[in-house]
């Protein structure tokens, strides 16, 4: 699957994932302690119909966000992801043959 490029943007149906990393930018959401609030307002979205480039982009976005959600910014470290992140990550990980966490493969897709 590495021969298929990463999509530059997800379909409009999943624009909320793009918003996670840019409104505000991910590092700002972590520093201002609003990242967890943003995740908790998400709906559980299906990623079944994505093509491989879209799956790779969604996986990269969600693994970065999951890492920020768990570790926060000097806040309580959480032990579990909410289903808004864990459900699509599990599906994407299975489809792409990757673990549902920030690995070298997920950050250099």
C-alpha cells in the first residue's frame, strides 16, 4: 500500500477530521486543553467506503489526534480512547494492516 499516495484532503463527509488538525492546529488544541473537548463532540464516522489514499490520510490524522488525546498537555493521562477515535482507528488499522497507535508507519505515511 505504500505505493499509493496519501490523499491531500478527505471527502467532505469527513471534513470534521480535517478540522481536528487545523481549526485550531493540533499543537494549539493540545496546548489550550481543548483537544479532548473536540474529540468528545465528534460523531462516530464510518471509513468503510474510503479508498486507500483516504484511509491512509484518515489514519495519520486520527493517530496523531489519539496520541494528543491520551497524553494531553500536562493533564491527566488517559488510559482509553473514546469510541469516536477508537472505532474508525480500529477499522483503518485492520484495512491498512497497521496498529491503531502512533507508530513510525502511521506518522510517515
